[in-house]
C-alpha cells in the first residue's frame, strides 16, 4: 500500500465535478466520469454474465466477423407473394415485434386498411377494418420473414419487393419500394391517392426498375452506403446522397430498358423527387448484413443485438445469441421537429423497422457523418458527433467499411452489445420519422430518440438465464 | 392550487444538478412546493406528503427522475415542470468538447495510469463502483455515505488484501501526496502523517499544523465507522502501517472519536515499539495507554501542537505550557465579554457545520456546563428533544441528517445555520454564539457575503433588544486555501467577531463566557 505515496497521483473522479478543482490547480491528471447508474439487472444475473464473459466474447467475435464481412447487394425484384418465405394473400407483414390487431397503433391499422384495399380484399376502409379484426387475416413481423419495412412496414402479397442478397453468405432480405413523402401507406394513410400511387408503383416503377437491375446484374449497396456516409448521409433520416448514387447507377440501365422515354423519365423523376428512396435499400442491406450473424455455429450466447424494431406500440429487440426471441417494452414518443400545425401531442409512439440501420452501425450511430441534419439533435455539429462517440461505448467493434470523415475516418460504432447497454445505461440512439397517431394522416415530423431500457434489460436477463440452462 | 408531476424514465442527474434545478423551481413566482428527485422509496414518501404524487410516480423506480411542482394553477405548474426539464438539459451541454467517459473502464482507457478513484455518487451505487475500482487495482476514496456496513467491511477486507486504501465511506477528506481530496485544505507539505476517522478533525489538525509552520506528509481519512467494532479498524490499522513504513513520515497523528475498545487495543498493539512518535487525539477518551506507546491528547489543537513539537524535536511539555498560557489569556477576555451581558443571558449556543467540533465542544463543556443539549449528543450531554429549538446550553451539528436531506453540506449551504443564528440572537437567554467556519476545497467558495451580514444582523437584533451578543468563531483553513484564511479572519475581526485559531480555543472561550454569565 505504501506505493501510492511514491507514485504520482492520477485520479478518476466519479461524482461531484467540483472535486476536480484542486486537481486542475495542482496539475494532477484526472478524468471525470459522467456516472449514470446501470440498468437494474438482478445481481445474480449480472454475476452470471460476468462469469461467462469469455464464452460471450467468443460468440460475439464470431458474430462480428460475419457482420463485418457481409456484402449486401441489390440483385433483383419480384413480388412479395412469390419471394418472401411464408407469404400468402391473407397474411400482412408489419414493422416491429409481433402484435395483434387490437393493440396496434393508429398508423399501423391505417396501413393495414390500405393494404387490404390495395389487395382487393376490402372495398372500403370500414370493410377493411372489419376484416382486419376478424381472424381471416394473419399478421406477422417483417423481421420474421427476412424482410424490413419503414414506419408501419406493411407488406402484402402483391407488393413488389427488392431482393438484397448478402453475397458473402448467400442470405437474402426483402423490402418494398419507398413511396415518397406526404400521405403514404407507411405512415398509415390509406386514401385514394395512396392506393393510386401504389398501383402506379406496381405498374410502372416496378417493371422498369426490375429490368434495369437485371440489366446491371447487381448494385453494390455496401459501396453506395460507404460513399454516402462520406457525402453527408447516415442513410436513415438522410438518404439524399445514397439516393443520388443509386440514381446514377440505375439511370443508364433505365434509359436502355424502359419501354418508352416517357416511362423512363417518369421513373427517374419519381426517384429524383424522393430523397428517401434509398431508405428501404439501406434497411434491407442492414438486415441482410445482420442476418448473417446467425448463419452457422458458434454464436450461441452472443450478446450482440440482431434486431431493433418498433411497431408503434412496443419496441422490440432480438439478440444474435438467443434465437428468435423478442424482448419488448413500450415504445417511446420521439423528440422531434414537427411539421407546421403539429405537436408532440399528435405524435405516435416510435414505429418502424428502420432501426435496423442503427443495429448495423448506421443511422443515429453514424450521425456524426451527417452534419446537414443536426437540427434533429440540438442544432450543433458537436451534438451529432457526441452522439456517435457515445455509441462506441456500447458497441463491440468499429466498422471496417462504413466510416465517418469528421472522426478521421473512424469506422462507425457497430454491433450493439446488450451487456454494455445495461451496465452503462447508455441506450442506442435512433433517428426516426414521426407518424400522426391517427390513421390516414401521415408523417408529422422527424427527430431522434433513445431506445427504451426495458427491452435491453429483458434481453440481458434472457441471455443470462439461457447460459445456466445450457 | 394545482400540482403537476412528470416522470422521466431512466433519466439520471447527480445530486448537485438536482438541487440546482430544485432551487431554480423554488425561486419561480407562484410556486408553493416543488421537487426534483430520483424516485427512491424515501423520496416517494416525501412526494406524497408534499401532494406531488400520482399513479405515474407510484410506478416510477429509483432510476427514474420525478419533477413535481405545486403552483397557483395547473397550467403554471405544467409550464414550470417543462422549464425544469430545460434547466436540467443546460448542465449536460456545458461540458464542451467530446462526451465524457460514462464508466470507470472507459475512463481507464483514457488514463491507464490512474491509481485512485474518488467516488461521490449516491451511496446505493457507490459500493459497486468502489469494488470495480479496487478490482482494477485503484485505491479508493469513498466520499459517498449511506453505504451498508456489510458493504464497507467487504470493500475494506478486499482492499486490504490487495494492499489498496479504502478511505471512507463518508470520508470527507484526505491529502495524498500533497493533493487535497474532497473537503480538504491546501496545507504545507511536511513530515507529519495523519490517520483520521473524523473528517473535520483531519481538516482542523492539518490546518493547525500547516499554520504553525510544519506540514503534512499524508493524511488518510478512514470514515467514522472504521474504528467501530464491526469494521474493526481495518483501514485505520492499515493506514498506520503504511505511515510507519513511509519514509516521508516522521510523526504520526491519530484522530478519532473513541475507538471501540477492541479496536483501540489493536491500534495500541500496532504502534508498540514504533520508531516514530505517535500522537493520538481520541476525543473524549482518556486513551490511557499504560505502555506509553502513544501520546494522548485532549483536543485537536493539543494533538496538532504536540505533533509539531515532536517533529521539530521540541519537548512536548512546551505544548502544554503554550496551551495553558492561552487558556489564561482567554480567562480575561471571557470575563470582559461576560461583563457586558444583560441579566438573563445565560446560555451557550453552538451552531456547527463540522461534526467533529460538536463532539470536541461537548468534551470540553462536559464538566463545566450543566444542562448541555445536542442533536449529536456525546459523552454526558442530553439528546436535544427538538433539534430546531435550543434549550439551555445547546450545540447543534448541521451536518446531521435532519438538516442535510436533499440539501448540500452545511459547509457549502449556510442557509439553515444562518436562519438559526438569527433565532438565537432573538433569544434573551443566549449568552454567547459559538460557530465554526471551515474553508478549503469543497467548502463554500465565498463565505463572507453569506455569513457576515447575518452576524451583523444578529448583533443588531440583540442590540435593539438592549443586549450585547458576543460571537466566537473558529476558522479552519490556510492562506493557501482558495478562500484565504487571513482575509476571512481580518474581515471577521473588523466586524467585531471574536476569531480563535482552533475550535478548542473558541469553545473554551465561549464556555468560559457562559460560566461567568451563569454566576
């Protein structure tokens, strides 16, 4: 013990910051810790996780290798009913963890009403609502069908979908074509113009894109995302650069394969007019990337997060190491900038599969790459940087391909470790759009939120309990 | 009147921030009551009493923040709750630059050479952080209180087994390698090593030594419970060992309220045959050591003086002579002061921010003042039936729980003691006010503007009632402290406050005044 008297004092101050004053005064090296108590995991489970940290680390390394070596590419298009495993006419896929009709939020119900009318299963919203409430229609999470959908995330059998293949592992993920802003199905709108747009997308957008992609063979999504991060996107709330890059890749093939110049122009104008066109692809790319973690042996007990998704009522997560179990908690209402005429009182709790981007080290985790949208996080570039820096505290790795120029091209924080979330009580930071809580109105704002603690706490408990039973 | 509460799930702020925002709320127009607290079970009770309760609050847990306001209208209450939310955000944005580490481990990545963790977070989280720090090979100073006894014992055993210091819990102060930790003073470096189970005692002794021209090698605070039977003096003994070994330490000064007899036995064993002089101030304990291994002293001043004598090779009897001389000088002063009192001014009223002083004053008064009351009774004093009202001779410790719940330490926040000073001044039975003022890091940075007007007002109040009110104060600190002791003393002298160099001297003077007044 005598040794501390002979060493130069060097202090870690956990608590009252005023205690660091004499250190400053005396030139004593110190670090101030911004302490926040961890989430309330029962001590015996915390100890079990600690005791098995080597097993967990090993599984995480295997999972992380797969995630980082994923190569998602857009390889084609087709109809949901033909491609998506388990898809049928009477099944509707939705965002987030499983939920039954009665507990669904307004925008999700609206999206389902719209989808039933779009499918011709109902002629009016009232009829659609009755049908949805009956047992004839099954609801299932997109995530359980290798798919992802933004906001309400509604996918029905007739909808065209992108095929995103992870070329390193062969697994595939699906997502619909993004409808654009305004009154759209994903925000729960189901009016005539919504259905009309969907039909146009089926009749014009889909065949033109499908032929163009066939012509190109594939579009490397990982490369587009990596470039877009260098161009000010975080590919969740900002997709302008990625959409432009996709447009550049597709345009010559569309010009060549469209049936007429006016058809080509209509499709190109549609993409050009929708800065979020790439969002569904960044989501599918993220999904295809993360799926790979569970392909093969060696990831049992991994504490990495496989999925974060919200259905507008609940926020759910899945872990790489606990199979397909969902851990859920109430979905929070995002802090947002609202469109004129709307307030937080109009906002629906958080909704959508788009948090898959954060799960893959993009979106809110990469917001330091996206100074153009810092109004969402407090207005200063430093705020955005701080959010990204904080996410390194809860992730297992730095991305080998996705980088942040402002941080000297440091890889984005990738692979959320639920143990770190629980221990440090730092919750994943998510960019998001905000839907009106009533069906049929649409988007009312955009903003950010921290994931709620409950799902992570439950997941850590589930992980710990699973270790004992094995 | 309407109340509005908001529960912010999982939102954590340190206590200083919460108190700052609570103060902000209480200052707003139209607010009758307000609270900004973590939803612990105790706080929920407080919220219930204050009418700031609802089903939301009932469901909240200790990791959730509750902001409650009772105001003239529900609309105003809701608006102020939102204003409080904005105030809370202010703090989190002041830390310029990158985000701070959020855990011990990330801090260690930034500063791998760290060798001490100073922990002052809420007690229910502090033990786990302390354990982590010890596991990573760091010495620990635990400023936090409210740590269960078993946790303290476990931490200290673990620390001792790894040769690591565990100072605290509830260790207000320490000086390691010349660096003041928490509520410590800027004292000179020297050859006297202190082990103290008493925070204010350590501050007082180290300042006296420094002001006498000597200095401190190391000062280790163990927390008051260390010398109790349950903890068994683990760290007190450990610290003695290390100071006996430390080549920079030539004299040891041990400070504590009386240790448990078993612990005292171990301490005496430990210093048996020591090659360095060991001075002990075990307040109120005769500390008779037949073997003569320690030199027992009666007061902190006595201990400091003898340590100074020992380290400068002077005869310890010189210290006794000096103390006796000073006591005689005080006799005359006391007689003069008492001569100016009115009929009916009979009692001493001691209002303290430092807990050790409360004990020391009771020890000094024990055989001299009859009918002595305290909210922290020690020795033969009686427990104050109402800590908020003085009765006969009374000494109050404003650091006790009844005064500190939800407030900063009284060495920082003078408001409650200030209020009481004025109450005592109005009381025709008050013969003398006895106060302490502790300077140093952690203490109120600019005490005079808060204290002086109150002292002036107290005397004016007495004067208006035709009474003279002597005020005696001891100032614990050094000129190198951020407040600069001599400047403070000068201003107090100019305001006709009687300043003594030590609490022992101040208490003795005040007791003498009360003795004369009683005749």
